[in-house]
């Protein structure tokens, strides 16, 4: 174990402790996963149940989640009205059971404003209006949850557990709207999965603004205002300041956010909210608890062959063409690279993740006239002509274009610009060294999945990567005081590792990675003992 587990002491009362989680994503529901929040909502409630905590979930149905109801679920939907803007909106409510535990409930609220396609939970706003569409949607969700609780359509819990900025609107209404004042008697916890996303919108004079959503509110507390833009509401700040406990998803990240971000060195910390987090920390209301990871009993431990990995890549590329009239150049280049013969014992450096500045900015960093990624590819070529860098991920189109150009010039770089769960599992299981050079990482799941498959990781010394990867024990880390020194440290550590591949020391680290466990059971015990129990004297 990498951390001392909390003792699991089940709740010993006639009435189980009831927790209601408000969220935007859920990894156990098909099409409702985007990021780490979804993994938490999939793994945590069943683990909490083992501790005697009944954790229900309420989230938007997005127009398609209600179709996943199990055979035993009641299909009847309740319809109720909520005030929003200058009218009443109709909201439908459906209860389904958690696919991982049919004793747990998921409440789906639906309205046309929330309808999206599976896998596209969030809406990108244009015209220089960041968060505008999603803020509209979750402002409606906030009042819908408040009204459902007020009317008893969703049972009132002992603890309300909010997730990310999307629930800042509910926190605000619970705190300052007299209609929902009775909800203040229910303690609330906030989990922050991504501090960089805060949902900031104007207070007024805009269609997507606080005054437009809730025109009946007359006064706003200073705690909900954005510190950089005082004429704006900051939903994440509101949730932080108006909750009774604030949780970060790893202990190290919990310490990092107490420091201000520094663009000059590349350090990502409190992102303008460090003063509020410091205030919570001073009142002993700030808690860092590491996320867990699933370890299926039937997980296959056989290492896939290179041919299986290549065929998996071809399947992903072929499936992506189903509804296209032309083949994308980026996919054509990947297919060409895959047709090249590859040795079965070839060394594979791997990456699986979203293409965002958080995940790959260091790879794009220029060093001595070349990007860090180009330096990595040159080192792999010198190490072995058979070595390859397999990268699987999509996201930022500009970043993808840069990697596309590199893949066209380097035959040892195979870039699959898609995300496919089955292919990612092949990459985790066949890779020799997993690279995770994140600029910041609240917790991270990719490193856990790679380690679960026995692939050791080379990661940056940030956030949850520090809590999960111990340098020289179950993986390797690099660090630096700024992005240049971090880039040099990455390359230096890679040089060292390429020289030691296949040694007994390497095998020792790989086995330790495979044996490392980050269980949801441990996480659930910490949630109970550090977040819920301190708020409830009777539990």
C-alpha cells in the first residue's frame, strides 16, 4: 500500500447514513463519462454501501440515460415545475438503479435544455462566451434539484455531496434563496475534480447570467463573486465558500492548490481560488482523499501480441470511417505506420489520454530547436529501430495537427487520434513504459490503469501522480522548477530507463506496479471518516 488505509467502521444505526451526490457524469452509465468525475461516481457509491452508507445520485438524464433502465426499474416519470428565468420549466424525474448495485438509486432529471448525444455531456460555447451554454444548463439543474428536494420528490439525505463547478448554482440557491432555506439544515460536501474549470459568467446584462437565471434574487453575497472579475459569478467559488467540507481528489493536489498558479514556471495551483481554499484549510475543512481504481476479478493478465495491438488500432481507425465520405489525413498516416512490420519484442512507449495542454504541453515544449516529443522519438530510434511510441487520444485539434505532422515525419510514432476503451486496454497491457507528463493532475486514472496492467509509468511530480507513483519503487518520476528543467529531467530520466530496460531492477519496479492497489474501499472509508462523520454527530 502507498498510504495507510483508514479503518472501515460501518455505520451502526437503525437508519443508514443517506448521501445524495449531485453530479454531471457517471461512469457506470453508457455515454455519461467524460473525465475523472465519472470514475468516482461509478466506483464510490458501491464501496460506500459496504461501509453502511447509502449513496444515491442525481444528475441530468441528457435525453438518453433514462433508456438504460434495468428490467426492475419503474418506468413511470414524475413531472414537476421549477422557476427559471421569467417562466416555469417542466422537469421530468425518473429513478433507475445503479448498474453496479441494484440497491442504489440514480435519479435522472430531464428537460430539453440538457439533451445531448451520448459521450457529449458538455456543450462548447462559441462567440467568446466561455461556459455560457453549460452554465445555462446547470443553473437550471441546480434549481431543479432544489425544488425536487423541497417537494419531497427526491428523499432528503443526511449529507449533500456536490461535484465540481456545475453544482455551484445549487449551493448558491441553498444558501441565499429563502424558498430553499430549509436545505441549509443538510450539511454539504464539495468534491473538486478539476479546479481549472470554474464556470464563471456575468452577474447581469447577459442572457447567460445570474440575474437572467434567477431574477427573483435581490442580493448576492461576496463569496460567490469571481475574484478576478467582480461583475461575474464564479460557481466553483460559490460551492467552495458555501459548503461545509471541501474535498480534493489526492492529498498532494490538496496541498498544491493552497499556492497560487505561476504561469512563468508552469506551476498550476489554486487558479485564483487559493485564498478561499486556504481559508477552508485554516478551519480544517479541506481534505485530500485519493481516488480509487477498479480491479476486476476476471481481468485478463495475458500480454497481447504486437499483432493484436495493431489489429486493434486498425479496428478503431476503420470504425471511425463509418459515417465519413473521406478518410482524414491523420488516420491515413496512422494506418500507413501500422502497415510497417513490427517486431514482437519491440519496446513500446505509450500514452493514453485527452489531448489538452494539461496532459501534453510539455511534449510540445521547444528545447534546443526541437519539441520534447521529437527528442523522445530520436532517443527511441537510437535505442532500437524497432521501438515505437504509441499515442492514443483526442481533444484539442491544434495539438492533434502538431502530432499529425510529427507522425508523418517519424516512422516510430504511431498516433491514433481517437479514444476507444478496448484499444486503450490493449495499449495498457502491451506497453513497456507509460508516459504521463501532465502539467497538473488532480488525481489521474491513466497511471493507475497502466500499473494495474503491469506497465510501469514515467510521470511528472505533480498532484495525484506523486501519491500513486513512487520513484524507483513502482514507477519513475521526473520534476523541475520550470517547464525547461522539467523537459530536461524527463529526457534525462528516459535516457536512464532505456539503458536499464529488461534488468532485474526494471522487473522489480514493474512487478511492484502490478501489485499496487488503490481500492475504492479505502477511499470510501476516508470519505466516511473525514468528510461525512465530522458533519454528523450521530454517525
